[in-house]
C-alpha cells in the first residue's frame, strides 16, 4: 500500500509539473501557477519531485561520472524513470537550459508557498483581534471559500494551540513574521478553531449559503441524545 501511495503522489506531482511546463512554453507560466494556487495544488510533494528532477539533470550534466553515481537510484525508481526522462525532454523544448528552467520553477513555487504561509499568519493575527464570532466568520468567508483551504487553516490553528505552552510567539520562518500571544490567546484560538470547524461542517453538509443538505444524518448528528 505504501508503494502505491508514493507512486500516486509522484504521478500527481508529474501531472502538475506538466501543467506548469505547458504554461511556461506558451507564455502562461504565471497563470499556471495561479491556477494551482487557487486549487490548493501547491505542496511539498511537488517541490520534492522538482528537486529529484534537478538532481537527475545535474548528474546527467556531469557525464559518465554522474551516470555512474545515479545508477542505483535509477534502478530503485525504474517504474517512473521513463516518465521523468520525457518530462526533462519537455523542459528542453522550452528553449532554455534544463537546469535553469527547473531552478526557476523551484524558486517561484517556494516563493508562492512562503506567500501562502504569510497569508495564514496574517489571517490568524486579524482573527485574534476580533471578539465577535460573526465578524470572524465573515472574515474567514472572505479569505477561505473551500473546504480544503479551511481544513489547512484549521490544522495551522491546531498546531499553534498545541505549541502555545512552549512558545511565546508563533514564528513564520519564511517571512520572519510573528504573532505575539498573550495568556488568553489559547482560548481565543480555540474559539477561532470552533468557527473554522463550523464552517467546514457547513460546507460539507451544504448548510452554508442557504443550500440545504438532503441527507438526514447531517441533521441527526447535531441533535443531542435524549436524557435518561
């Protein structure tokens, strides 16, 4: 099962890379990046895949020495090796040095992911300033309108709560931004997490935006059990 999961993740990363390369070859590079951002498809798996392509191309550029150094790794990942070679050929078709293109894409994606992390920090900072749950939910709706985005933000808040006793601030290493946490910040973050989870449940069941679920279980699960 683990092998299947790894192969599936690599396949998805390869598809994303193909999409980026198609954009780069048609002067729509930024548009392709933005599309992946909006669909929450930028992740560490994609960066790891690009890093592996950079390593392979670096070894190829070294000539016979590089080939001999990479034989074992090529044998270990022979199932996807042909696909990777085809992707490198696609990069070469753009008309620039392969390594230059790969590193340019890598830098751009890292910058985009860092920007996303800053946005999460900024959103949490704004929410911590609000006491009114309705105002917080309005702010969340204006910034996060997909279940996946809300789930990622919920994980971010949960991580902050889990580590709040060991840290006086939450650091974003990529941006050097900080959120100063007071003694009551943990409880406020729990309130924020409650709001986020409520919105996730609403989107999952179709109860948000006056769209009602037709599944009885969506309503029954919120009814408390009868008192004995």
